């Protein structure tokens, strides 16, 4: 019996001209945590199992995932927030936000029908609504009375983040998500077609901020599209313009927007290629893996020579078994990027083998998503 693929993961046909990669499934089954064992078998190796129901239960035995699940409030919310990540020293995920928790549980192999995700989805779908109800700002709500501009901005950020989580959970066919995705695509495409795409900044006082009306893609928007393959195929021309935008050099100015009387940072916005060279990859390995997986899901990895070479360079760091090992060159393996937190690391330990398991699995997944033939070793 063939085990169904995890929702939201497209399966592009292998490219005959691409070199196959060795994937050490046996080593991962012996050394990795249950979520990586499960996802390596189902998503990368894609094995047919004799007892799939029993194997499907494996992620639900994982203590860190259960720890996150039991911290959910009866209303489906974690810690009254949406995007918060636990502090670096938090041992039990204290302070985790709802969208962050949902995406982390999905990365652990939990499905959208698991009780915590069922409990959370009502709020996530509510966040897709095009209204300006300040009661749905959560941690983005300002102290005191919220101004209309602040409410509008905060709701927009959470709307995109909720769309990303729902797409990753496998709700691509839901008309509520498709409607939200269509509206977001229209706004981003309007930006890509405008002169603002090449000159998005204006001066405000002594700093540069995004021009009024600028609507560049966010990391949440890209994540949403990455998990909606059918929707992407319906918007092929937009994807072409998006690719041209993503490969342009990053501007020196960091994204910020004037909202009401304040200048708010916009770290979620993507203004160009965040991975232009090997130094950028070495400076934040988890963020590099996140970006490579993201563009692989979007069908863009094979089109870009620079990203492909960086991926091949990471593959070259594997040993004779196909296991990634820490190279002699300096690599930063802990990321301060909050958008990377849901996916890396999945291993609870801080050991060389744990890091190897995380990176080896992620490289195999990227290869599979990019259409590279995978040979089990």
C-alpha cells in the first residue's frame, strides 16, 4: 500500500539530465528523531510501507511536539500571540505564537486533522478576512487605542502569515484561502508591474522607507505560494515576474514603512535575492536551507545558477554515506531569523550528529522538490 504524500508538497517529475543524489535513509532511521525519520521515509524516500497507519503515528510520539500541543489554550491560541518565537533559552517553547506553533507541528509531521491544528484553524481562517477588527491584532496591537492605519497594517501582516500556515497545512483547495491568495497576488503583481518594483523607497526625515502603495512580496506570501502548486500554475505570468524580482540584488536599505506616526520595520518583506553568494549561505546555514527549500517548492531552484551552485556546494559537504558533515570552513548553524524557526532545527539535541540529521534530511527534501533523482543508500 502506498503512503499518501504530506499535503502541500508537489512532486515535480525528475529531470533526466540532473545528477542523482545519495540519500542515507538507513542512517537517518538509526540516528534521527521521529519527525525526521517519518518525513525522510514519506517525503524523500517515498516508500510504500506494509503498515502505513502504524508508521503515521510516529510523529505523535515525539515529546517536543507533544509539549507544544499541550500548551495550546482551549480557544486554539498559544500565549495570546501569532508570530512570536520562543526565547533562545526557553526549554519548553514558552511564549510560542499560534502561527509559529502550527507551522512547527506541521514540520514535525502532524497533519491538519490533528486536534491542535483543528482547534487553531478557526482563528487562522478568521484572520484571512478583509476587515479591520482590532481585536484580531494579537501581539501586534499597540498600547492604548489602535489607529486605523496601525490596525490595517497589522491585520495585513497576520493575514499573509495565516495564509502561509493554512497553505502549508494543505488547504489549497479551500475557497477562503484561494480568495485570500488571489487578492494578495493581485496586490503583489500590481507592485511588480509598477516603477516601485525597482525603486520602492522614498525619504522620510533622515531615513528611507517604502513608498506609499508599495506592496512587495513577503516571506509569508512566498511560503503560501510554495504550498499552492495548482494555484501557481493558474498564475504562471505572475510567477515569471516574481522570479525576475527575486533575483535582483538586495537594496542596502532595510524595509520599513510609515504607519500612522511611526516608522515600523518590515523584516518579513523580500526585496531581492537574500542568498546571492556563498558568504551569505555560510553566515546563516538554516536561513540558506529555508530559502533553497522555498525556491525549490516554487519551481525556481533549477532556473537559477547561483542558487543551484550553492545547493551543490552543500551536497559536497556530505561524507561517503551521503550524510552531511560540518565542513572545515566556518558556518553559522544557529539562525537569529525568526521566520526560519518553525523548520530548523527539528532535532532537540545540540550534537554533531543531530545537526547532520537536520541538514541531511533537508538537503534530501530540497533535491526531491527540485526534481533531482534520489538514490537510497
